[in-house]
C-alpha cells in the first residue's frame, strides 16, 4: 500500500459517513478528453460569421460573456442551415430563448462523449478503482454523463439544476446534484453570463440545501483547483451561514485532490483557504497517480448498499413529512440488484397493515413498470402513468422504460416531464454496457437468432439476457422476444450472476426496439 493510499484510508476512517464527491471540469478532461470551456466554445465558433478571436476579445475572455455573444449569432444560423434540421425537429417546442440552440448542440455533442476502455492502461486502472469507491453522492458543475455511467450501480437519483434541487426533498444518499445543468436537459445548462447571474443570485438557497452534506460528510473535490471561482463562491455561501461550532466541524472534511503539475512529488497535508473573512482548514492531496487516492477510498466499505439506505431514509421521511397516521408507507424502490436481503443486519418497522389498499399511480413500483412493458395492464390509465407515475419513478430509478407508456398516452411530447423527454432520446448505444459493446461484433457474426443463443447458453439464462440486444435487429423476432421475456419475468426476483439487472436491461431494450418508432 502506497503512502497516499494509506493516508487517504486513515483519514476517511475518522468519519461516520461515506464521502460526497464534488467533481469539476478537470475530471472530464482527464477521463474523456473533454475540452475546457474555451475549447468547447472554440469548437462551435466554426459555424459563426466571425472568428472566435472576435468573440473572445469582445467578451474579454470572460467565457460566460463570450458564450452569450456566440449564442446570439448562433441562434440565427441554427434556424437556417440544413445541418441542424434534425435538431430543430427533435427539440421543437423547447427553444425557449436565444441561448437554447447553442445549448442544444453542445448537449448533443456531450451525449456522445464517454469513457472508452483500452486506450490508456493508467486511466483504465483509475476508472476500475474509482467504480469501487463507496460514496453517498456527487455534486458537480459538469454537464456530461460520465458520472452517471461510472456510478450507475450506486446512484439512484439525479437532480438537475438549482431549481430542481431547491424544490425537491433530497435524501443526501445515492444522489447526483448537477448544479450547473445536464446535457439531457439542454435548457438547464449554466452557459451564458445571464445564466451565471441567475445562478449566483440563488447561491444562498443552494448553500442551505448543501449545508447538511458539508457538515455531515467528507467532501472530496476532484477536477477543481483550490482557487476555482465556483468553489470559492459556494464555500463562501455555506460558511456565511454557519456558526463557529459548525465551522469547526468542517475541519478535515474538505479534501482537495490536485495534480502534481510541478512534479514536486506526492503530498498529503493540511492547508488553509481564506474564504472572504473566514479561514478554513482543508486537506490537500497532491499526486499524478490518482489510482492511489481511489484505492484508499475504495478500502472503506459499506455493509448496507446506498440504494437500500436511501429507500429506508425515504420511507421514514415520508412518514414524518406527511404526518398522516391513516396513510400508508410503501417501498418506493426494490432492494439493490444482486443483493441478498438476508444480509441486512437490522430491520425496522412502524406497524404492519393487513393490506396496502390503493396507493394511487405514484405508488406503482419500478418492477410493475418493467412488467407492464411485457404484459398489458388494462386497468391502467396511460395518461396518468405518464403524468404521475413515470416522473416519480424516474426520480428514483433513471432506467425505467418509457417508450411503451408514451406511445399509449395522449400527452403531447412538449408537455412531458423533462426526465421522460430525456429517456425518449436514448440511443441504442446507451442501452449497452461497455462489455456488451466489446462483444457486439462477435455475437453478430456467430449468432442469427434468439433461439441460437438459447441453444448455446440455455443453462446460463442470464447470459442469454445479456446477448440478445447484441443481435442484429433484423434477426430479432419481436413477438418471440416478448414471449421469451414473459416466460422469465419471475427472475426479476433473482440476484444470481446479476440476473435481475440483466433482465431489466433486456426489457428496456425490448421497450426501445418495439415502441420507439411509435
């Protein structure tokens, strides 16, 4: 064990809670080669009538101002040239101001950027150990989808933008807070100088939401410098609300992971930051081998998975918030995929009713929604499913299938919840894991039907679930696939070899394959 790895482990053992990660743009540059803000704007300036240097100098290299200037000119061009015709059709009704077209095209570009294994063994090792890190959640100013993909197994809910976070009830576990927006919701991007003014105007409210997290969790900053303006402003808003006693609680909780740009050697040390009139003690980790940091973090284990803790916390919260003794408490989500509930070390309860009764459309469970894709539920009102059930379910589990339910409802696309709209834009490649992508060409060369997969892997049904989406679509008999899945729906309760998770992914693929064009 390296010195940095050991020191990280020892430091995190001081705390009762798992850490929150606070992720900045340097993270995406490191792992998916994403341009910095200037580079991203320069990329899109090629469509504009003036050279990038014109916008850069006119905005005095204040990139938010530059983005606002570029968005003004890009607006006219976006509506005119054929290259953006598909985007105009796809986002019809969602262009709300002059910055929307530039945000849309930046978002479409970011959706295509993700980590690809096999290009750099050092980065591969870092990613491998980063996936093993136990966290309670992530706060980020990044717009891309790298974090959602890396922490797919741990993260349950994503809050996009300040407004969604401010008017929700986060549980502070198994969550991502995308405070500057997400490419899945282009209008949420904090891009222009006006966007930043609006963001800063609500910083105090954001700080109030984040305060408990900062007091109760270690916060590990990755991808930011300690002088980053975004971080300074957020820390200033938080510290200005804290008493001396709570300020002291921040001691050792703020941990900055920094690149060793001067090749001075690894370092793990306490240092101070001056935030307006407040001096904060923080921990600085300096290294060029982030794998040491991630291995140290990954050595801290959790006995109960984050999704289950979130479920338990959610149920208690609903009881306290509603204060309704006649109401019902029900599990909003199922237990963690591939997790044996018998391993839980405690159980709690507040009483048991003889029957649940009607729980309304918001009470339909994720598993029922998966099953509903395969088996028609005639009593369901699909308008209500789309208006009530799916927005709530997608807040809990972002992998809920949506195509069938949208195809059967009478709700206009522009009236849908943004989370449903985002899922309706999903592409085939996003339905596959990295392992599936690597196997796709092999499967397509060797197998031409579901029956052939059954013959070769019949004794490993979880493997058949995994391989069916890799077949050429013209070789998939859709009705046979529906019957095949229906025959195995009872395996949604099985955890061996990831069976439950793989069956859910197969149902999502079926939903996309059959109902997307409808």
